[in-house]
C-alpha cells in the first residue's frame, strides 16, 4: 500500500509526537528500517477528510537538525534527500506549547529547508496552566504557517489536524526566518552551484554534515570539504552564530505573540514529586523498590498465564499423538515443532509484563530521573547515566536494549554499554534458571518468609548486574577515546502514562519476539529433532540388530528394552555424536554430552536450552510424554555411576555458564549492526565465553 | 561566577561560555546569553544538577555547568 501523500512528523523528544502518530494511524502501522541504517522507521496510514490516503512517517525526536546521536542523523537525511523513498511532501512539526521557545528552534531550521509545513501545537492546556497565553492567529501569521492546536493525550482536535494536512499548500509558503547567507558568505552559494542544491540552508547543512550524509557521493563530499577549506569554514562557530540568530528571531516573535503571567504555581507539582523521587536516600530506596516490584510482578503475575499456555501445549501434544497416525512425520510435528513452539509462546506473559513496566517508567518521565540519579555512579564505572535504560531493558532482552543505547551520544560510553548489556540477565535465561533451580535448590524457606528458590533466582540477577558493572569498569581502562562525554538532558514534567501507548508497546514487542525469536527457535527445534532422531546408518543398524537378537529379548522385559534402545539410539544419533565430541571440553564443568547438545543448540538463543532438553528427553524415553521436562531431568541418571545427572554442583555450574555465555546470535547480529564492525561482536563473544567457562569451572570444582 | 558554583535555589543570568563545543549544545537546549537560570536541585550524589531554563528543566553535569559563566 502506498499513500497519495507522504507526511513526516518532526519534533522535540517528549512533545507527544508518538502519541499523535498512534492517533493518526491507529493499529495501521509498521516498523521497518530506513535503507542502509538501523534506525527504526515507523510508518502508518491515515485516511484524510478529502478521501486521500496519507502515509505518515514518524521521524526520531530531535532538538535540532544538527544530530547529537545516531538516531537523529536520519532526520536531516530524510528531509534533505529528495530521492529518498521517505522524503515527505509535507512536514508536521509537533511542538510543545508549554515549552514553545525551544521547540521553535527546530521549527525555524525545518522551515528553511522549504518543504511545506504545518505546526501541530500540543499541550496547550499545560501552557495555560503555567500561565502562558499564546495568540495563535498572530503567531501563525508571523510564521506564515497553519497552526493547529491539539491535545494528543486526550485525542482532541486530531480531525482538525487531518484537515490541515489534507488542505495544506503543495508549495512552501512559510515566511523566511533568519538570513542564512550571512552565516557563511560565499560558501553557501558555491555549494549551491557546484552540488546543485537550490535551498541555501540545505547547502549550509551540507557543509556541516556532509561526512555523514549517505546520499552524497564521495566526490561531492570531497568537493564540499575543499570549498570549506577555501572559505575557512568553522563548523562550531557557524552553528553557534546560527543558533543565536534563530533564538533572536524566535524571541522577537514570541515577544509579540505570547504573554507570560507571573510565576505560576502548577509547575511545582513536578517539583514536589521530584523532591521525593530524587531524594538523597528516598530516591534510591524508591528506585530499588520499583525494581523489586517489577521482579515480583514478572514471576507472580505471569505464573497463571504461563501454566495456561503450558497446559494448552500438553493437551495439544497429547491430542496430536492420539489423532495423528504414528510415524516420523507425527514425531517431527509433535516433538520438534510443537515442543519448539511452546518454548517460545510460554515467554509471552513475562515479556509483556516487563515491557509494560519499562514503557510506563519511560512514559511518566521517571526513567529520566533514574538516569539523573545514577549518572555519577555510572560514570565511575565507565558508563553514563543514560546506560541505565539499556541495562534495565537488558532484563527483558539485550536486542532492543543494545539498540536503545543509541541515545548515548558519547562513543566510548555507548560501546561499553553495548558490550556489557548482554551480561544482564535477560528473560531468555529466566526459564533456564527456573528449571534448574527447581531441580537442585530445595523448596524451603529462610527466616520463615523468603523462599529459598526465590533467593537463588535473585542471586542470579544480582550476579549479572555486578558482573556487568565490573566488566564495564575494566573496559573503561582498555578502551581509549579522545571524545569528551557529556550529559545534557531534558527532565520532562511528570505525566500519567498513556495506557494506549503502553498497550501498543507491549503488542509490538511481543509480536517482534514471537515472530523474530520464534522463527529461529522452531527452525532449530526441527533441525535438532532430525539430528537427535537419525544417526550414521551403520551405527543405527547395529543397534536395531542388537535389540532384536534373541538373547536380549529373553533377558529384559519389552519396556526395559524399549527404554534402553531409545537411549542408545540417541547416543548414536548425529546430535549424540556431536555432543560426545565436545564432552571432553565440558566435562571439567560437570556437563555430560546431553547438556553439550543443549549448549550447542542454545548458541542460537538461550531459550532453546529448555526446548532441547525437552526434545532430547522425549526422544530418549518415548513412553513418558506426559511428564514435564523437569521430572525427566530429575530422573536422569549418569549411566556410569548411577547418580543423578543434575546435582547441586552441576545445576549451579550450568546456571553460571548461562549467566555469562554469549548464547545469542541475535545479540551478536545487532551488535554488529550497531557498531558497524565485526570487531566488537567478536570481542564480546570471546570475553563472555571465556568468563562463562572459567566461572563454571570454578563453581563446579568448589561445590562438587 | 560559574553556574557550577551556585547552590540549589540560587539563580543567575548567562553571560558567556568558556567552551565552544559545549556552548553549541547548551545553546540548542535554550541556554543562551541573557537567559535567566535557576538551580532547582542536585542529584542525590551531588552531580549532575537540574536547572530551570527557558521554561523547562534541564539536567547537566557540574563540569558542563562550569563552562557557563554568569553575570
């Protein structure tokens, strides 16, 4: 589907731009990528009052066209490149009326690109409460653009905005803002002539940003560089002069169009909340309280829906075995596909709860305060206050968290954050921990109230956080950078979360998880089932012959025979052969070849571990399909010693291994995309695997 | 007087900057010469600080604040 009109939403962060995007497009939206870069491109469609269909593009929030972080570079790129498939016919500037001056800076820059523009002025109610009276007609006349006052939060006046979009002029009518040519006399017209740019301000931006603009050819970029030398162009000085000129222009207009009443009372609401939430001691207590609540919720609230999903799959497996004819295809479907699917879908409740919390914390403005409180500590260990968001997000999944590190402007801070985020215990480790803890940690209470298993789980999370901080501190000394780190960040006023936004976020994340991770897990489950069910023909034939011999049939019952046969068959399957090949390497950690298979398959994604265990144990004892994986693992005996395989030492060693090992291909892939080099994912894979191996070795040998 | 030398609750008016790179970023965020600034609070560990400038709250580190000279 393509629209009749392309409309780009541009605005500062925290202006309600995303809410407006959701209002305009509803569920009719999709997330893709801008060509060549990994910046999320959110697009959707909106039916206009004149019957046309507008394609709405939500560009990343930015304070100016001069990018400070990776995401922001896309804004100018899309607006300047007329050949870009996302280049808009119309720009809607979403501006916060309660913070008009700073919001208009971006407007004046965008206006000078000479693309038709409409202003959607949001949060007029807040501005009014703060004692600001804006003369919209006068402001609109002075800027030469149509201004529609909206309230995105309540969904008010969106129809008026749609009308403004539909009937917006096709040519730019906005008034000129500042005199651009005087900022770099001669240089601008020369770039205009040689690179064939018709707008002076676009030419000036080329001078500032040409190195990062993908649509300019290397020859063009080099030529701009030469012109800059010729006119001794100084980027920072020119930018400073431009910003001052723009604010002068804005102040002049605001002086005539906006009346401020004396100090208003209302802004102190946010202030009063801040006094509590960023209090010296109380602030941290509340922060850790919230984290604790999130953990409790992830476990407590998800229990019921997870059991429901598990039971559904048990029933499906059971019915499938009853209804479908026996054979290899049925086995593949049930033990391969269904087992794999249940492994994915069972995580949905936990992922939904975690993302609900994260999106509420961000939406209310609390996350910015956490960043503010933690910056000093984070800086000490080589991170940045803004690293808190990816690290907390890492509790859900490292993949979106590594992407969210883009908001960190400083390169070194960002790289270290990306390198340690996968150490944070993600939701894929959760089922592994839950399974192993219930196997090896007794179900008792400490001090009468704390469950022993719960404490064990919490220790794994503490271990992950401590490790992430420690590794970051080490890397601080290893990674060199000349760039100065800085932390200039808006603290938005507190607001109630917008539940529809929270709902949409959950929906998007769960969908991404089910489809992205699901594909991998189901594929691996199928491959694994094949590898575990078939083996080198000569060996398999020998087993068949051995168990059909008269001698065997006499000395064992049919049931015993069946169990022995299937376990020997697994041992001699392709998976078994591979598992046994790596057994010498993992034996010192307490792992046998069956665990070895799980380690290999879960290299693609950790959550495959449980599925692999399920597949291996359901292949090896065919009769007990209704048993849970846990029971099967508990019954597993070491064939040499007759002792249980999963002892306390093995369980803990395995948990520690999963805590550190880089068992996630998606994370490696995203780190490659984000750092644009294989160097960083390679280092990450190396250090994490080494850490995992030696930590497991230590744990196993201390406990065995 | 540098901005970083103010206590919570104190205010001042921006005169100039000592660091060009930093000034570009600060000015974009509304910290312009002539603009009044109020220090609202410090983070629990004493750094960064939160200031009110052109009608909103901005947080910045003390060493960044030390590049802002007040009248």
